C-alpha cells in the first residue's frame, strides 16, 4: 500500500467513527431524560458552541459563546405517553413543535394504520381541509408561545391538542399553554 492509500484509509476510518459517535449523540440528545436537571446537565456537558435548550416552552439552558448560529432544541414533558422528557413524546395529547406530526398521530391513532383523515383546526381556523370531512368536525389544536430565542425573538412556538368534534362524551378541560418564564438560566 502506498502512503496515500494508507492516509485515505485512516481518514475514512476516522470519518466512520466520527459519524457513529455523532449518530449516538444525536439519538441520545433526543431523550429520554428523567428530569429537567438531567436535561440541563447533559447540555452543559456538550461542546456544541452556542445552544438554546427549551423545556415545555421555557428556556432552561443557554450557551452564548462558541461557533456558528445557536442550536435550538425543544423538549417536552411527556405526560400522556412515556412520562419522561423527550424531543418528540409520541402521543398526540403531548405537546410538540411539529404540528403535522401531531395531526398524523391523531389521525392514525398514534401511527397505527389505516388513517382516519379529518379536518384540522389551528387556533380556530381551518388548517387541514379534507374534502370528505364535514366542516366544523375534526381535531382542534392550539399554538403556544414559549420564551424568546435568537431564532424566535417573539417566542418559540409549539402546539397542543385541544379537542375533537364530535366528541361523544363530556368535554374534558381544555389544555392551557403554560405561562412564559422569567427565570434565570443555569
């Protein structure tokens, strides 16, 4: 083998090892975390440069030094599914920043097919119109606005399930957006 071939093989092996480490780090960074303290401790130990970490809309960690634009990660306390902290909880009644994903979870009964597609309303306005659906029936969602970030100066948005119409039982209390935080960051 020539020196060039050996160097390329070593660079390739290093790239594969780096990619595997990055994949492991990415999947762990999605959660689960047992508590807010565990989430903050994880991100305090990372050297990603600038970071902004949110939990249920509250900014719980920020690093303002480092390279590049800030990495913004949103986490949620999963009350209706896994009972821990994750980026995506996996149940439509848990909050998420991905409204399309929440609507899919609802329509497919948490990713079990076949889908039962319905209209979806966001903040009282028709958001997804299904031609075969009766107007006014479907799922209703609310936009919550969390603490401000560099990428979202007026507050980071996320979504909550409100109700389904028609509902064949007493209406449960509507979930409310938590108040915005004014706490000092760790």
